[in-house]
C-alpha cells in the first residue's frame, strides 16, 4: 500500500496504490496526516493503481471525507477500476464522493 502525497496548484493530490486492506490501513492512517492537515483544500485521490479495498480502507476514505467536510474542503476520487467501483456502489460510498 502506497500513499504518495503531493501538493499541486493548491490541491492535495494522493496516488493510492496496492492493496488497502486492514494491515495496510493501519499504516496508511499515519501516512494520510498531510491530507487531514490540509483538508480545507480539494483532495484528489488517484486510485488508478489501487488493486483492492477492504472495509478498513473504506473507513480511511471516509475519515478523509469527514475531515474535508468539516474544514470546507472536498474529496475527488479519480481512476477507480471496475472492481473498486463495484465495492463503492455496494456500500453506498459511490454517492458520498465526487468520482471522476
């Protein structure tokens, strides 16, 4: 699991790669702190290389969304594959995020 976080044009941009399962989510919780600290900005999560997401991973995305909502920012999820999209649809997360 990799969260590669950069700032581009005033937006926080995170490339999410690998498997976001329970063990990876615990580690990723620490890695997303720059996103939470800058949650007043637009946060773009590029999931092009995300292979799998568990309920723990979904909870991590929800944490980012809640912090952005509280600080007036927003979260955009880009490039999800069909399998991840199915998980988002089944869990209702598809309607919680702006997905491109």
